[in-house]
């Protein structure tokens, strides 16, 4: 079979632009990642902003996140130039009941972001806590860090104090420890410990690594237990500790470097800002007031509960079991009640020690 003669390519027309290289071959980072790092929005929200046509690169509007950009590119969102990346900051927030973990709520309910101090920068939540859950919520101004900490591959354990209605047993909780499938959705094995039974309710400590939607509540319902209180007490190395409801405290840059592996150039210089007070909201607004910062004797703000170590310990709660004092118990109590034996007096020496020599006669 005779092959047709090879047809040479047509010469390029004068003035024609070369075909653009695919985004994968360009150096730099994806546009959504750059927007997330700058604190504009999370990576997923940044992709939505791009799809809406609100982002321009070098004066041209884009509608697809499949584009790599470099520091030389000029990026604008809603006509405003994208500023330089802000240093990464992370806050610990004690979410109360009744707040939605979203920027806007279609039902008009109060959100977590409505209750934050006014002088805080724009932040995003790392994961979510539903309306009826409370406890530790991480906040950050870095959308890329938010995405990284939410990934199950990060492997961070999230611990909860869970109160359930019913009488849990090790046999009943065994499926949760092995991993279960609910409505076709596979849940990874959970760490479940029975703390104590209190009447018709029981307190459990539950550890998960994924954080799916209503994961703990759905898992408990599958074994016949109903969750009536859920408190997140830790997220990876960061713990709720004694942080009061509605309070916000920023982590030190040193903690961000040690726990998150960030470089010195990625975090703020110096110490973190002291906890910002939040003015009390009107009654019925659903916005909790943060505690005012304590001050030392010289009038400077007291820096306490910073980092992961100082946040350790159980949360004080009137429904949780109180700790016993160190002097509690039979040995210490017995020791404090016993009478010490009288000291022995040597027969060779009179009582009271060696007598002073009398006057010479």
C-alpha cells in the first residue's frame, strides 16, 4: 500500500501569536492556591470566585483555575490588586452552642465569624463544628494551610468528649473501633473510651482522623446511642484547655514553626498579639462576649494559655467529673491524722541538751 506524500506544515502567518502552553508546563503555582495563600478565600472558594469571572491575570479575565501564575503576574480580584502574602497566623477559638460555622447562613442564624473581635483580620475555620457542637475550632488567615490541616492524610487526631443517652459497653462500641459503613459511606476506625456512666447518660472520649459530616453522631446512632452533647477538646497538638467559651487566643509564631513546620519567613516576627476583648452583645443576639485580657502588676497584658502545652488539661465543666485534690485518699488522710511520736531523750544527757558549765568556785 502506497503512503500519501508527507505534507509540510503551513508556514506561520506573520503577526500570529504562538499557541499558549498548557498550564501544567508553566512554572509557578496554581492561581487558586495563590489566592488561598493570600487570605482571599479557601482554595475551594477561590475556585468558585474564578469560575464567576471575578479574577483577572495581567488584565485578562479568567474563568478556569487551571492556570499557573508566578510572582511576576499581576493578579486582581474584583478589580483590586492582590497584595503580598500575609504572614500565617492561627487562633484557637472556643465555639459555643448555637453558632453556625460559615461566613453566611441562608437562614439568618448567628455565625462564628459574627462573634469574633472586630479587630481580627479575615479568617477561615479549619474544619467545622455543627450548630449543636461546641469546643475547639482553629482559625487561620492562610487558605492553603486550612486545606492542608483538613486533609485526612495529615493524620491529626481530633478528640471529643461525647455524652450519649444509653448504656454503652465494649461489645456495643466494637464496630466503631473496627470501622463501619453507613449509607454507603465508610468511616475509619474510631478511638472510643467509656469514661463513666451518669444515670441515663454516659460520657465517652472519641478520637477521629477524618471529620466527616456529623460523623460521631451518625456513628453513635448506628449502634443505638443518641448524642446529646459533643465537645471537641483537641485538634492535633492543639488543645482546648481552659479557654473560656467565646474566647479567642492566637498561637505564638514559635508554636507555628514547631507544630506546623512553617519557616521563620512564613510566620509573624516577635510574639503573638494578646487576646483581643470582644464587647458584650445585646441580649438575644446569639453573639458571646470574649473575656478581657488579664494584666500583670506592671500593667502589661498577661500572656497565658499560649501554644499546645499550656492548653493541656481537662475543661472545667459543671457536668464533668471534678478532680480530687492530691490529699484525697487513705494514705494521705491517715498520715495527716496520726500523732507524731515524741522524740527520744538520751539517758546520758539531761533533757534540754548539754547544761552550761556553772561558775567556778
